[in-house]
C-alpha cells in the first residue's frame, strides 16, 4: 500500500485525493493530510521508496484502474521539464484553485470581501 502525503489546505490537492479515491484499485492507497501548510510537493511512500513532485504523480498512476496507468508514458519526458511544470502549478495552486480554511476536504474556501479567492 502506498501512502500519499498532501497539502491539506490546498483545494487542488483535496480534489486530487477525491479523484484518486474514485479511481484507485481497492486497498492500494492511503492518504495523510499535512496540517502544516508548508508542503511544496505531494509525497508518495511506496514499498519503502519516497517519491516527490512529478515522480510522485507518475508513481500514483500505477495504483489506478485503467486507463490512467497509460499516462505513465509521461516518464519519457525529462524529469527537469516535468518538475518545472509541477513547480509552476504548485507555486500557483492557491491562487488558481483556492485554499481551505481548515486542513482537510469539504471545508469552506477563503475568499476576500469581493468574492475573489484569497491570496
């Protein structure tokens, strides 16, 4: 069983966990929300090996039902390029998708008085 450590305040991360729960093979993944709000990468522990950034995402694909594992072909893209895209999304995830008030899923998203996502 692989363990997924994710930013519990990140809306994108929480939606990704819900996606994984729907598409993972039964008993393949467990999830740990990081309450520290300083996590810059998803971390996947699988069979004693720790994966981060794009490698973590690609490793998660191994645990999903078809057709998702086919996306592991993205390993052919050089890691520096994959990680650059990962870092760009990670750096902008709160601005683009929002941030939860409380660690965990299904919680209210912070918005400023005009209704825009809070920075």
